[in-house]
C-alpha cells in the first residue's frame, strides 16, 4: 500500500487533483474570495502541469 501511495504521489495528475480539491473546499470557507481562490487553484494546477514531467 505504501508503494502504491508513493507512486501516486509522484504523478502530476495527483498534485493537480489535490490542488483543485483544496480550491473547491476553500470557496465555501471564504465565499468573498471565491474568484481569487479559483484563479489561484487553476494557476497552481497549470504550473504543476508545466513543471512535473509526464511518465
């Protein structure tokens, strides 16, 4: 199980998914900052896509 989780943690899609989940959780917590939270989440997800190599 440990190896499975470590393998998933090395994948760009896992990081993008975690960032997008965090952004979606942040919107209800701070609705007045919804646009900024979504923009930051999408920007970080895009950055992960650029910086992390596909396998």
